[in-house]
């Protein structure tokens, strides 16, 4: 199921989303190529190798179980579009965020078909101090849905000021 808040919908309707699909495919491919399952003790979580060494079993601090694997996955699996694709406008980042969320969902559904996931795209805009330019920042992320843990975001997406798009795979 796809959901978006009013802030996302407002800009989404003004965006030619189809011209951004190829950029989104390249962006997601660069991260999914690193995606694997990791373990802390007997607890399984997904990551993109950002924290693999940090959570090795040799580190005494992380030999105990983690209480919130959802939070851990969101920290390990969030990527900023603007770090990979430069000179983005708000309209460009809307299309790339939209396609990135869908493409990541398709990838996860195919590779891990027995799992359920929550995928999100979050867009914020900041005004730069130097030239007063609008700087869009987009974060794409995901976590596995677990029966004993709450999803990363509230169900009512309009509670957020940022533009939010989510995709739930069950």
C-alpha cells in the first residue's frame, strides 16, 4: 500500500515523475548492491554494510540483544538522494524520491518475498544562508515489519511537516 501526506501530494501533482525513473533506478541500485542480512546474537536485521563492523560479535557492547531492531534498520538503511545526485530542484527530488521508494519496494519484494517491509521517502527543504537558494533534502529508507515493534512513522502522515511517501509491503 502506498501512502503520502498532503505536503508530498502537493508537489507530486506538479512533477513530471516519469522523467526521473532512470536516476532513481541508478540511485537504488547503488545501495541495494550492498544490502544483506546481519545478526546481533540471534537477532536478524537488514543493512547496507554501513554498520557491519560496528555491530560485530567481537565488540562486547553489542553482544547483548538490541531492543529496537526497527530503529537500528532505519539507521542502517537510510540514504540521502542529494549525496548521490547533484543540483536537484524540488520537482526533481519529488520524482526521484517517488521512483526510489517504488523501485526499492519492488527489489525487496522480489529478493525477500517472505518478508514484510515499510519503505519511506522523506523530503525537507532548507534555505541556504549564502545564496538563499531552496535546498531539497530527501531520505529514502526502510525497515522490516515486525509484530512486536511499531513502524518507524506514525500512521497519520499529515502529522509531519516534511513531505512523506510510504510503501508498505506485506
